[in-house]
C-alpha cells in the first residue's frame, strides 16, 4: 500500500471515529437496538455515500436494518448521521 493510501485510510478512520463521537453526543447510543458494529458500518456507509455519490449501498444497508429494527429507529439515526457528515464535510472545506 502506498503512503498516500495509508494516510487516507488513517484519515478516514479518524473521521469515522469523530462521527461516532458526535453521534454519541446527540443520541443515547446504548439505548439503540443496533450493535456497535452495525452503527459503525452505517456511519461508514454514510461517509462513503457522502463523497463517492454511490448511495445505493447505503440505501440497501438502511433497508436491511429497517427490516430488522424498524423504520423509525433507522430513520432517526440516519438523519443524525447525515447532519454529522454535512458538518464534517463543511469543516473539511
């Protein structure tokens, strides 16, 4: 792996951790029925969709989680994650 790819991977991991910290500040993450892995994957998919413009993967994952946990729970978490990604994107520019 090149040094640029490694640096980008480290940066994206830092941004993902920042998004999860902001999510925990806005929502009671422990009360959500989602596991830590599912929340992390959802945040990662939101980040990917924010920059790569490939929202199909995000929508499929949201639909999968909605079938499992209900649409209300996922839509609330999704709205907060979208706002967080918009904030982070604004800060990056």
